[in-house]
């Protein structure tokens, strides 16, 4: 029987990209000890205050249907957060509450682009972005991120990629997988490209709270907070990373009031309201400071330094220090094989699982992504094993090189 073309467009763009992770999980299920450095799941438990807030809401009977936009308590918390962040009045009519960032991104892209359109997308980018864009029928146009620029998306590169079919710029800062953070000047320059060509900006801001204290003045910047860009910017975010609450699927869309109003019927065709008891928990999370956020940020920064120190001087390896987030990118291409081949050998020979860079785009094919969401001891041991494989490969590679 015939199926819709969307299934062909997204074929191979889902869990196939996590095949090293899936293989590692299979080995672990068989009793093998594997150091898992693949996914970005916080290694700290959800704060007990948020667990109790959820339980309290459940006991209070907050288990019925919600409305399509979201519970008033969490919409008011979001409005207060973004009003404080942007310095301008942001109303509850600028949000729709959805189950997680992934749902928010899918909803926003379905509303903004369609078959024949083009979306400017950083290369590398988070592994689901290509599937999200292609699900709409639009085409993802990669814009390479340059290591010499710290992997920060450049407005000039974006401008050169614009065609008459371009409709949207897809941003992610802090960036997954590289940990790059766009400066306010970067954001404004990208915004000028968007204004010149009348483009939407979609900003995935899930790592907003995880910018490291690098001593270089790095700080989070969003096009949504720029008054001249606010009417063309939509935001997707969630509590998954900031509050160690990935399983709650607590996320939202933000944007101009008129757009959000038109978006609501589409949101209601996907999921007519999310769980009220989770909205109550999220309202508390958004309305208070939680020590865990700063603790995770500091832990990830320290672990990034640990990786850099552990792998410094290992021939054939280059660590790209992140400015934010929970990952480190590692170049391995000088060893004579790509990231996927290295990752597969690393899992088979050293029982360490990492993400091949090609899962995030062709520009990163010679790289690996290492997660920082494991205890320091496990991360240090994982680095020791990575170095051991690199040295073995380096010896073979040098021996096989023809004499000059």
C-alpha cells in the first residue's frame, strides 16, 4: 500500500544516527561495561523540590485535560522570564506550552516552511535538525561552521547561501554539538541578513543556562531579545537541560503574538494540551533559582577542561574547547580515518561509546562528539582509552605512509 512522501523524506534521519549509541546499549544489556559518552542526559537527578511540586499537583487532582495553549500558571511564568530577559514587556499570548523542545521545533517548522522552501542550517548541527526540516518538504541548506571562528555561525556565510527560495535561518546557541556561543554582535549581524531578505529566525535555546565562565566575556544572546528582530524570531526551549528534567518533556514555543495566535490551531491538531501537573512543576522551575543549574554548568566546564588536559599532546587528536553546553568536539581525521570508523573501533576495542561527527553533518565527518554527562572518573578513563586507540592508530598510520 502507498504511504505519504514524508516517510521517504525522513528515512535514515531518525535513530539511525544513534547507531553507535544503540550498539553500546546492546552491549551493556549483555553485561559488558561500556563508558557511555554519547547522549546529553544530565547525570544529576531532578531537584527534589520539582519532584515534590509534581507530586503535590498530582495529589491535588491536576490530572485532567488542559487547553491547547497551556496552563495559565506556566504561561505567566514564561512571560515573566522573557520580560526580565529581554527588558521589554512579553505577554502570555506569546507562548504555547508543548512536550519538549523537539515538539516545539517540529511545530514551528511546520508553520513556517513547506515544499520548495530552503532553510539555512549550520553544519554541523544537532542530529534531528535535518529530519525536522525535511519532514516539512523544505530543503536544508548547510552553512559550514569554521573552527577558526570558534564554530560561531558567520553572517557573511549565511548571506552567501541565501537564494530566492530561502525562508528561514535556523539558529542554535549555545550550539550542539560544538558548544559555540553566538555573541550579541553575531546575533545582530545575522539579524541584518534576515531583515535584508525578509527571513524568519528560528532559535533553539535549550542550552541558554549552560554558558561557561570562560573569562572571555561569553554570555547568552538571543535574537528574540533584540527589539528590531523580535517580530521575525520564534524560540523553542525546555527545562530538560537547565533543570535536569529531560523525562518531563516540559517545553514551549515563543514568538510574536499574531504568529502564536495563528500557530495555536496547528498546535491543537498535534496535542490538545499538555499535562497540568507538569505545567505546575515547570512554573515553579521557571519562577525560582535552582542551585543545580549553576552546579551542572560548572561541572560541565570542569569536565571540558579535563578532556582537554587528558588528550593534550596525543598525536592525531585535537580538542575543540566548548564555551557552553555538555559536549566536546574532538578531531581525529589526522589519524587516517573518519569519525565513524574511529567511533566503531573505539566501541569494539576499548568499550567507549561516542557520537561520530557525521551524525551532525558532513563538516564534522572527521570528528567525534563526547558527552560531559558522566562522573569525572569515568570521563577520565574514557579519555585514557581514546588516547590509547589514537596512539595505536597513529603508529600504524605513520608506518603505512610512503617515504618521501
